[in-house]
């Protein structure tokens, strides 16, 4: 969602949506770039993490964040261009890591609440 005020734009989605870094379907650009598409698609897995159908320990969850960070930072600072399929893959890894970290955090907070009640 973009908000325009005079000559300034505020991007509330934090995704740049550059056409060259986005997928297209039937001539229409996806609403997110390839990396954000991967992150958002992986968020559909959140219920599986919350109900322990998928479990990833915290250390591996943190490691899953690094491929997207490395890919993004090397593009920004090392004059390197990635491709959309690598962006999608690193976005999926990051999203899975974020799901797992959120589930660990929620379960930890829930345990603290339960323990404080007893």
C-alpha cells in the first residue's frame, strides 16, 4: 500500500516491488518482489509450527535467516546481481526461520504465563 503526500511516497509494505526483481503471471506483476513472495508464502506454514507438526531448533532457525541476508547484502554492496529464483529460495528459507522463531517465542511466552499462574 502506497501513500502519496506531495512528492513523497511511504511504502507501508517495505517491499520495493521492482519489476526486474518480481515474478509476473499472465502479464501482471506479483504484489511483492521474489524474496518477499517467498517470505510471505512461507507464512502459510505458521500453523504447522504452532502445533509442532514442524519443529526446527532455534539455532537452525537463526541460521535460516542468513542466506537471504547474505544474498541481499552482497547485491547491495558488492556489485552483484542475484536472480529471482535464488531470491525466492532465500525468502522461503528466511520465512521458515522467522516462523520457527515466532513459534519458539510464542511457546516461551505461553510457558511463562502458565508458570506464573501456578
